[in-house]
C-alpha cells in the first residue's frame, strides 16, 4: 500500500514562528500536493510539485513556501505563522495522473 | 472563487432515501475524483471518472461524468447511517497537473 506520512498529527505554534510541515511518500510518485482544509471551504490547494525542485502555486500560496529537494519528500513552510493559518493541512501524492493518496493530516494551531 | 462548485453544501436525508450530490466546473474536466471523509478522519477514495459519459458504481453509490465533461453527480441509493460524512469532488482541470477540490457536501442521515 502507498504510504504518505506527515511528520506531526497536532502542532501548536506561536504567531511569527517559522513552521515546517514535512511529508514523505514511499511510492516514487512524481506529483505531491499541499492542501489546507477548513470547514465549509473544502480542500484548498496551496502548492504542488510535479518533479524534484519544481513547484507550482496553487490557489492560496500567500504566506507559504515549499521545498522538494528529494522525490519522496515535500515540505510546507510557513514563513511567519499567523492565526489565520490555523487549519488542517493535508499532504497528498500521485503519479502524473490518477487518484491522490493522502496523509493523515496535521492540525496546526497558531496562537 | 472555486473552480469546482459542489451542491448542495449540506444535505439532511431520512435513512432509506436516495440523494444526489453535484459537482460542476466551467472548464473541461480531465479526471474527476470522489472522496468521502468521516468526521475527524482521513479521506477515503470512492471513484475516479475520466471519460465523458462514464458511470461507475460501488455498493449503493453511483457516480457519473456527463458527456461534455463539465459536471459529475454522485448518487446514493437507499441511504444508511454509514453514508454520513463529507463528500468531496476533485478534478484535473484544463489539462493541468494541479488537482483542485470543491467545497464539499456535508451529508447527515437521520434514522
């Protein structure tokens, strides 16, 4: 089975901190994605990557950056965390086309 | 604004009744994915549709992609409490590798 692992299930940070969310997949997938999920808003795409060192902005990239130095790892960075970034963050991966495989999510609270 | 619109956003039905959830895009859908999420849990993949007119079924859930490939519907027959949750449609829009989601439909089944 494909496994997408997110480093933390729950995370509490303070406003202004730099936050790193890590995601690792074990199926050699080309594409990796970061979404945030908020009630009533569904999943909103932050960034995605279709290859190592390649990244594309999603619909809500402001306040975030990403890094993909190795194929299996895709990191989401909150440069200076703010309270409106409190959310559930979901990482996903897939081959160039096809269904997404999701991690279990990181619930981030910014105080 | 959302590239994918789901309707309704919330649905309450009596156990045993049929229901339909719609997912609409203004652009051609190259791949359409339905996921379900139980409250507080991860996303479960239901079905993937790629060809116009395609229809797939699993147990009491049927999904269709219309001929023009701009709308999909998810139909549940004889609903059960186990069907309760949030249903999300996701799609590859415009041939890009980015995969976006609708805002979700919260389904409640009353006994």
